[in-house]
C-alpha cells in the first residue's frame, strides 16, 4: 500500500508541466459531473433507451458508493501531504477511491460491452487508461486511489451485468406500477439517512432515487421511442438539456442560502434525475416525435 501511495510517479509525470497541462485537463473533464450531466441523457434520449437507463443507474450507484467510501475512508490527496506535488486542478473532499477512475471504468466498460463496436471498445479502453492517468498528472490522486477506483468500478460492473436482467424481469413480472410507492418511500428514507453525510453523498443518492423513480414512471405511462430522424433527436436533446439546465442552475441559485441546505440539495438533484428519466421523455413523446 505504501508503494501505491508513493508520490514519485506523480512528481515524475509533472516534470512535463506546463506543456501537458491543457491536454490532461481536457481529458480529466471527461470524468467531471458536468460531462456526465450532458452525456448520460444523450445516450438515454438519443441513442438507446434501455442501455441509457441501465447506464444511468449503474453510474449513479457507482457515484453513491464512491461518495460513501470517500467519506468513510478519509484519505488525503497527494498535494496535501507532499509539497513537491503541484495541484494542477481543483479537487475537493477526500481522495480514495478516485471518482474519475471509477466513473470511467463503469461508464465506458458498460457501453463497450453493450454496443459491441470495435471503435467503441478502443475508445473505451483509451479513456479508462487516460482519465485516471490525468488525475495522477494533475496531482489530485495517489496511485492507490486509482487502484481503488478500478477495483470498485470493476466489481460494480460485473455485479450489475449479472443482476440487471433478473431485476428488470422481476419488476416487469410484478408490474412496474407497484415499484412507485416503494421507490417513493425509499426516497424519503434515503434523504434522512444521508442528510449528515456531506453534500456529495446527498447529491448522488438524490440523483439515484430521482432517476430510478423516473425510469419506472416512464416505463408505466410514457414509453417514448428513439426511432426518429436526426433532426428530431437533435431537437429533443436541445430541449431536454434546456430543461435540465433550468432545473439544475435555477434551483441552485433560487435555493442558495435556504435552510435546511441538505433538504434543498436533495430535492434539486432528485428533480434533475426525475427530469432526465421521465420529464424530458414525456416532453418528447407529446411534442417532439
């Protein structure tokens, strides 16, 4: 473990700064929250509804596990313990496990396996390697953080592949409508369980609950289709992202300073998930066919 948390590799990589700063900052942005807010809806709204919904749930489960692990383990970041390490990017909270590494692992491996396209497999492999490498170069993670992200992400993907179809079939067998009160109650319970665990835990848990409920609502009463032309898909995406930005930024500004802060954060991220999974699809189904 001492070898994995050594900073010598980071210091060696940073000898190429500032030449490689911009490329690695661009690469690391592919693992940021803002990227996934734009990318996950794109897959769900415009590429493949079932794969997109599975990807969203897997990513949010992974993000929730990562947030909880960071809060429990409390490992510092390299620049906090070694003055020779430069902090070349903003990074808040604890370091272990790396959220960027874990997110890259679950998102791109899931897409590569589900779509089975050669070009996508190569792209996925490149991003699964380069996004974590960028976190080392930028001085915000130890090698141990990356190792943890890879291991946890890999376990989550394997578990999800085994459980996804049986769980979906069970829900279908017992009627998705019956899941709505269960998910609604779980949302309330989750809100109180995570309210003291920090903003990132609250955000990921809320988004997971809102998205899960939205997917069930969409399945029961909307049933939107993706088999439309490029123009309609583009219009859908722009309209959906417009609504998403209104909810995400509008509520952030409108609720600033309001108490209890945890409750408004939970409500905001729940509504973001609900909009992506059900609100935008309802808009598409009614007005952008």
